[in-house]
C-alpha cells in the first residue's frame, strides 16, 4: 500500500475575501520576524495579494506561518510570493533602534518602512486595509486595520509577509555571522540558545546585541 503523503497546509484567504466583498481592494498583510532574539535587527514584511485571482491559493500552496515552514520551503516560495503579489516590501529596525524605541516601537518602525517600500515600488497609492498579526497600530489611524491573533496562520496575506520578513532576516544574520563568527549567528539567528549563551559568556556582547534585553543587560551590568 503506498505511503500517504501529508498535505501541506496553506493559510486561508477567507478574511481577505470577506473584506474585499466590503470594498477593500488593496489589503496589505504585515508581519515581523525577529522579535525575540538577543541580537540583530527586527524585520518586517508587507504584502498585497491579488485576492480575487482564482488560482492564488494553488500558486501559494504551503505558505503559512513562517515559523512552521522549513528554511527550504520558505526560500522556495519567496520568489513566487513576490511574483504573484500586487506589491511587497521588506525592511528592518536595527538593534540600536530596538534599544531606543523598545521592541514594539521598533516593530512598528520596521513595518512602516516595509509599507513605504511596497508603495514606492508598486502601483498602489494607498492600502485600503492593513491585516496585522496580533498588533494594534494606533499611530496609523488613517488606514483601516484588522488585528488577528495567530494572523500568520489565519491570513495568507500575513503569512506571505511573515515569509518575506523571515527569509530577509535569516539571510542578514548569516551576513552578521561573517562579521562576528564567534557567536554562531548563522546557526541560531540571534536567539537565546545554549550556544549563544556560551559565546556571550566567553566574548561578551557584540555591537549588534540588544543591550536592553535582560540576558545582555545582566552581562553588561556584571
């Protein structure tokens, strides 16, 4: 008997279709990557999909919460996301900006930069609606917003944005690994692993560590 292959999950377009039916044509999904690491920037992706395209879910089959995808799956689907989208953007806020603004403020800064890139490189003049993953953005009151708990698993627009942000940030952390090889950034991407903790204890924080995060702050204080 042939072995059954597990079908890949794909985030839904149900919410996009619902809002499109109410007149929201350009729906932009936004999501961040790198909120929790001890080092490096936080990245944000912004994606506007052609939600009425009949085969959109088929073309983006497998796109879901980027944390549930393998690096290979994310990389394979990245170009497809960019090609089928009406517009996309990716940007970041540095570790210094995280220390200055706090992580929530830095996430919003990265998202605003990603949205600016999307608008600058597409024919979209203004989003009709923003889909956000469990985030409130009162600083953008002129654009209607929908905040979803677990949005990167429930909305294909948010999921696509999460993939773009995750791939960009992972690639950037590999670049940082070449500059600071002693920390192992290419392996753990700045997250608080045992390897990362051991490197910090041996070498101390680097210029790309987030000094306001508790593990780094405690090292600096000691």
